[in-house]
């Protein structure tokens, strides 16, 4: 899907890009179930885009096939006027929208998934920057928890959160990695099904992103977070897995010229393969029986999702 990545990359790399421009491209490929909403607070504003791609047996058509949510997690695709051009932080949006474009084209050709896929992200070419250790971040234009409530769709039975994860010394690998599954405040074991899909997709051994309890708590609680990749898990009961686009060296989120189309394409291809299998009941994010046993033994951890 390199074609789709390049098209979306070029579209987003513009100082005046907005949600309507992106939605017009997707409408041209047959998108129907799209919602575009401006989200505002005292910090600023951004435009949230939600694309529903119906499956042949999806809930949108009265079927019972599982629904996969794909969230392009980011603060902004640009950080103007501080820097010119698309920033590293924008990789999550590029990946999510390229996946939407690819799935729409597959559907037009007759390759329809069984279940629905709901893809969300937001478009902000002028996000502010802020200090962060060890590398500066692009700051969210609105409060993160408020934004997440628009990005995470309650119809999703599982969620992939795609985000740039380069500004750290935790994972020194160029490509992408997946996180353990997070559900209702628990960091669960890494999904074996997702590991299988990843190694088939990339043709190498899978790579896992280490996360901590701090990373799965709300972003603005004063604790240190690796980044915002796991924030969708704070507003849903669905299992969430992070898809982290990574580099060998530390790269600030506000850096330009630091997005790599080949790595974005690999991450996007992984998302597409997960969508095919998950919506056909052939991929599990977690073991339901084991989760019930954990809760029965140790109680709920959902308090980590708030405050």
C-alpha cells in the first residue's frame, strides 16, 4: 500500500490541510459513512475524521461480525509556525488514513471484509510544541481525554492505536512494534495472533513495545508517559493494542523530514491484515476466560482509566 501512503503523505504535508480536503479524497473512492467534527476547548481546536467501512456481515448491516477500530493517534500533522512541513508525530494519521484509502479501494474491487472497520484520526497542521524528556513533543491542540472520546468509537470490539513512538530510548528498532494488549486498566500478555500476523507481514521476528502502568493512565494526570499511544485505552472497555512506528535513534515528534514511507507502509499493511482476520473471527486480542479469572482474583483496575 505504498501508493496510498504516498498519496496521504502528500495531502497532509500542506500548511492549510483540513478535514474537508481529506474527506473529499476518501469520498472520491466511495466512502459514505464519514463524520467530520470540529473539536474545541480552551487550548484550541482540531478536526476529527471518522470513516466507517462496512463489512459484508458487519453490525452496520445488521450482521454480527466483529468491528475493528483503528485510531491514528497524534498531536498534530504539523507544528507550524515553529517548523515547516509534516512532522514525525503525524505518522499515526498517515497510517490510519492510508488504511482507509486502501480498504475503500479493496471494497470497490470486490474484496469486502466480513466486519466493519471504523477508522478515526484528527487533522491539525498547526499544533504547538512542548518540552519533554528526552525529546520535545508536539502538544495536543485540545485536551487529550476530550479528543479521545471522539476518536474512540463505542462500536469497536477491539482497537489498534497507531502512533509515532520515536522520541525515547526504550525501543531502538527501525520499523514498527506492537504493545501488549491493554483492557480496563490491565496490561495483558501480548496477543499471539497479532505476533503471528506481524512476523508474516514484515518477514522478520516480531518486535514488542514495552509499556508501563503510567502509559495507560490519562495523559494529563502529571505522570510521565512514553507518549500517547495507549490513550485510547483510557476511554473504552475494548481491548487496545498500540502499533508504534519506531526508529533506532531518538527522534523528536516535532522533527520534519523524519517520516519514513516504507515503515509507515509496513505498519499499515499489518493493520489491514489484522482487519481482515479480526472481522472474520480469526484473530484474538486477548483471552476472555483468562481476563475474567484475573478480575475474579484481583478485582477491577478500571480506576486507572480515570483521573
